[in-house]
C-alpha cells in the first residue's frame, strides 16, 4: 500500500494512474444509440454517414419562375422574351421541387409583367441557374461527422437533413459521489453547531458535468469503515468511477485508503500539490476509485488535474479550455519547494496589460472560487514569484469576459456592490473589487494594478480626508466622492454589554473585532483612541482583523465579538445596534487620465444618477451631498 507521506508529483501520479487504467481497458469506447435531437454535447463513437443526399431532389434556390433555359437564350432588354405562366414557365418558391422538363429558375425580381399570366424575360439564363441539385450539400453515404466529434447544435440540423434520426455515441462516464463524515448533513437541513452542510456533492456534480460525467450522489455515509466498504463494494459494478469525498487524509476517521486497499489497489496516497495533498488514486474492480479531499478548493483542483484529463482521454476531446495568457502579478507569492502550488485569482485588464491578483489560498475558502477567473501554477521547484513578475495563468472564463471587468480595489464599502449591479444591468460592465484597505488601494492605483481605489483616510494633523496620503504616492490624481458615511461601534441587538463609547472597549469582558492594518477604518479607530488617551493594547481583540464591514458585523451577530468598528449600513443588514462615532468621506481615487476610460465614464454616469443616489440614501448611514463630484485633484 502507498503511504500518505509519499507525495507524488501530480503529473507522474496521473500518468501512472491512466497507464494502470489503460491496462484494465477503462478507456475502451462504450457506445449507446440515442436520438439525434438529444445528441448535443455528446461524442460520436464512429463516423456518422448521411442516409440520404441533401437536397434529395432538385430544388429552387430562389423565389421565381422555373423555365427552360433554351427559351431564354435570345432575351435582351431591347427585345424581351414573353413566356406564358403554366406553359413555358411555372411559379416556384425557394425550396420547391423543380418541375420535370424545366432546368433553370429566373428570380422574381428579374421579370416584368406586361399582362396577366405572362412574364417578360429581359436576359438569358443558363441550365442550372438558381437550382440546388441533388447532393449539392452532401451525398448519401458521405461522412457528416467523424468519430469522436462533439455534436454541436448546428450538427443536429445537418444530421436530420441527412436522414440520421439516431446515432451511436460514447456512453457517458457514470460517476458515484459518496459524501462521508459524521459531521456532514444534507444541504437542505439547517446545520447545528459542529455540523457541516453537504455542499460538495452538488458542487462537484456540477463540475464533473462540464467534463462529460453523469454523476449520481449517494446518501451521506457515516464514519464507519465497514459501512464505507459495503457502499463501495455494492456499487463498483454499477458505475464507471467511484469518488469518495473526505476520509482521504490521515485523521482517525479517514478510512478511504484502507477501504480501497481491501477492494483493490491504492496506487497513490498523497499528491505533491497545494491544495489537494490528501488525494487517493486507486483501482477496484477495474474501475478508478478516487479519494477526494473534503475542502472545496482541494476537491475542485483534483477534479481539474485528475478527473478532467481522465474524461478527456476517454472521450478523446478537451473540455472547457479557455487558453493561457501572460499577466502581471500584483502580489508576491511565496511557495514551498517540492509541491506544485496552485493559486486561484482574478485577472483583469488595466492600462493595456493583464493583472493577476491572487485570492485567499485557504483550501476551505469557498468564496475564492466565486471570485476567481484564472489559475496560476507555481512549479514545485520554485520558491514563488515576486510582485510585478510576468506569470502564465490558465483562464477559467473566455478572454472576452475578462475584458468586461472594471477593477476597483482599496477599502470595502457596500456601495461597490450596488455600483456593480447598476453597471451590469445598464452597460454589461462587471465590477471586480478586492478589499485590501485604503493604503494598499493607493499603491494599487499608483502601480496600475487597478483603475480605481476606495479610500477614506483621515489625516489626524489636518482633519482632511485622503489628500495627504495620496499626494505622498501619486501625481496627476483625482478624488471623486462616493458618499459621506457614518462610522461607529456595531454591537449586539439590545447592547447587552452596555457599550456607549470607545472607553468601554478596555473594560474586562468586552471583546472587540478590528479591521486590518492599512484600512481607513483602522486609521479612524487609532485616531479616536489617541484622542481619548486610550491604549489599544488594553482592548481585547484589537489584533483580530477582518477585511470588510460585513465580516465585522457578522462576527458580532454570531457572538464571536461584543463589538466592532464599522458603518451603519452593515449594522442595519445584520439587525444590530449602532453607536455613532463620526462621519467620514469615502472617495474613489483614480489617475486623471483614467477619466477618459470608457468603463470609468459609465461608472461616473451611474453614481451621478438620481436613481443610484436614491438607493444609497435608502440603505441608511450614507449621505450623497457630494456624490459624483471631484473633491480633490493633484
């Protein structure tokens, strides 16, 4: 049996796995006959021949009159030929059968009508003019589709025209997905503390559908090795692929490897990848049995690097490959040598180049996959890439969609989501926002990693917002106000700890959740603490950081903190109490030349509209007094 610590490079593991499957005839084509009208997306298993010619009769290619070409040879504008309808010519429409004895069609636009029942021909036609002859498109027994072709919508029409009502296609790979774990409950149930909703089953089923798998979901199997053994044993003959989700690691309840070993062979237990390390590749009953890690990013990656290539080898087709491009890395990435490190991120176009911004690398973070549209592979012998490096990334959506993104970074605000909705509805522009704090937002605009940045940095010396911070880094800038907003303490409904101000944060038993360093909210907090002569080190939770106002509010809502600093709108969304501490100015920073950018012009149209301002005011805690106005230039 292979051991978990013997991590294998994924390409080597995949090659050995596929080689073993080849030896047991796994990739041998298995066919079924289906109706042509249901064949879109399926793969032909042999050449598809026409059963009849198309057209299968001589047909008119235009609306007009069927004639004998010889009757028109002497027709001229100065001496037209008169033909009697019903005798020397017959009226036909596009697609009509050419009557016997006629060999050409004159377009209806090319004749005159000197009298009822008579047409005047002013120029001659040759035999075959405007006629589609039998087999002009294709002939009986001609190959319409080769073997291993993916059937497209247009193919269906051609196949039916050729009399192909059914065709033989490769059987879909049938996969059984087995979710495991005592802590797992159906996603339809409300989970109790300690329980995890089974989202992986539906998620991976959808992923595998893109690769041609027909996936069936087994009821959740508890952490019982004998029950898991029986489940796999009872189903091994019914499916082409067995996938055991979770139980592939080295924990006390991880039985998958032992079960596979009892039923067949474990070829690999541990891939030299990050994420995806605790993966099992085995064979039982001449079928692949795969132990898939439980974390979403890990599970998806293994689908990409193992299950997708397996399907491509069976179907002899590639699935959803949007190609690779070069992009500038916006953040330094450190990697552990010895493993292939896969990093999901967002690629956008800024200042004529593509920029790749890495997203959270935690294997359990589902939101990363929501935001990501590209994947970077750091080879196992590399220690990583520095910010500003040119890297090759694999696209996970068409390049045309990448071009639709307008990049905004910096400080988080709920209004960015509102702007995104307006831009999508009105202009088809998609806002790509990342929350890195106001200071990092300024740096991103300076380095042309983003077109705009949300900033709200209070200068404690002058009492002004943003100007002094921006001028230290950037020339030729513009600050456009998005809103004035209320900052304050977010506390539980009813304020059970009786918090009335910042002084209460240093009291015993009061826990706090903070925003990250570099955020405008953090700068505002530190300013207020200094003003009131309060020591930040005496605040329990001062070093606990979140990256958005909603995340702060969620911590309070779920009882993980007694209070946090944030905006009123976030407190309102979670039905929490709010203690105002002050009003601040939240601006959008951009380079002056970016004002001419088409996407930015549309954004400015949105934020200057009365419709947008009305929705902002309805959120609560915002004022639109200066919204859309240039408040600083430098």
